[in-house]
């Protein structure tokens, strides 16, 4: 008895892989360009941004949230500490997210698509809020009594005069995408590595508990964005809420779909058809009863 299978599609060669990669790069770059251009539309609403900053500051005190100054005072205990925080804010945000997406694209395609969609929903919602609710960061608010650690100690990604900054909208503090993206990075890594191999090599393991240490990234990011006076606590809370909505809207990959197809990622097969083909081949073999070893030692009974 022989099991026959029909390939679901032609094997994906290097040319098809390059096309997919170029398409993804253009898609991500295009979305990021639209986002950056959209943020700059609200740069001239300075008075409104400061009125909103006063409201946010008063709302935080009404909610009895800890003052942002408490975190900044901890950072100011040493120049090396505050400089490290500024560097983390300026240099980790985009590279960490890019490396995370590249890893997912190469190792977990299904989770890459899920993460890309979640980040797109989160970033799109953030852009709408940036345009609708311009907000001056706490470093600009006199009532906060905070210093601009980036300008004083460096490095910084912003110019001293917000009106002269043509590369960044300094009045787009709400929500904090620094925190939102960092939180999604941690969640994405934890989810993508959850369905690892068990102790005996089978699927369905829960993964190493050490992967939960990725939650340190959003935690450190939160302390950095608040301590450097670039964001309020509420900026991070709103970002987490928007991320929660995005996670509810975008369907999550199946726990056992680690390669995005349910089949070998190198075949280029359509996921559903490839899974059926594999199931057909393996199912036919599994249907056959396994023959027991009938050999017995000489002199043994039946």
C-alpha cells in the first residue's frame, strides 16, 4: 500500500523569497513614512499642546499616580545613569523593534504577520490620537518641575526648540509608542516561543520560563521615558490600552503554527493545502498497524 500526495504548489525559490522580502520592506517603510509625515501635521498647535499637558498633569494628580519627578531623581543620582537612560531612549527603540521583526520574519513567519498587523493597528491608532490630541511632554511643562535630561546630559533625538524640529513632532507624547512597541516586542517573543519543543522533542511544550525576562524591556522603557521627562505615566497607560485593543482585533496564530504554514517553510506551499498534504501522507502511514517484533528467544513459549 503506497500513499500518494500532490504538492500544493511549486517550491518557492530564491526569487520568490526575494520578492516577499522586498514587499515586506517596502510595506513597513511605507507605513513608517506615512506615520512620520502624519505626526508632523500637528506641530503648529503649540498652545493646545500645553493646555492638554496641564490637563494630563492635573488628571495624574487626581488619580494619585506617582510623580514623574520621583523616577527622574533616581536617574540624576549619577551622570552615567542618566546618560545611559538617554541613550536607551534614543538608540534602542527602533533597532530593537527592527531586529525583533527580522527574527520573526526568518524564524516565525506566522507570528511575524500577526505582530506586523498588531503594530500597524497600534501605530495607526496612535497617529489618530497624536493628531486629535497634541500634548507637550513633561520636560516642557513648568508645573512638572522636570529637566530635559537629553539636552542637559545627552544624547538627545530632539532639538531644543520644538518649532525648529523638522524631523520629529515633540507634541506627540500621547500615547507613547516607545512603551507600546516595547510591550509588543516582549509579548511577541513570549508568544512566539511558547509552543516550543517539549523535553522529549515533541511539540506543545510551554517554552522556557526565562523568556518572561523579555518583560524587562518594556519595564526599563517605561522607567526611561518617564525619568527622562519625555512622557507622562498616562502616555504609557493609553499605549497599553491601545495595544490591548489591537491584540483583541488581530487574530493570534495557532499555538502549533510556528512556521506560518503548518508545513516546511522552505517549500513555499500554501499553508492550509500544505498541511492537508502532509496530513494525508503521514495519516496513511499512521493508519497502518505497527507490526510487533515476533522474534522470540529460542526455547521460549508462544
